[in-house]
């Protein structure tokens, strides 16, 4: 999920919020995202979440993976 956030990242630290609520709750509990349940269609990643998201995206898709859409 965190790697997918990297692929939908916009405005620096926001990502699409259309994923399973249980998963979103776990990411929130671990400090990767801010409050997941809101009316916005995006979720705000914490600095910890942004770093982990980038790390996982590069691991799965290679360096610059976000730019290879």
C-alpha cells in the first residue's frame, strides 16, 4: 500500500485515499498517515510515511520508480 501511495502522490505529501479502511487504519496506527477517515479523496502521509513509501517504491519498481508510470 505504501508503495502505491508513492505512485499517486501529489501536493508533496498527499496520496489517493481509495483503499481498504482496515489497511488505512493500520497505517495510521503505525504513524505512516494522518487521520485516514475524512471527506477528502486523499490522505496525508507523515514524514515517516513518505520515507517508507519512497523506500518501498524504489525496492519494488527500481530507482525513479514513481517517474516510470
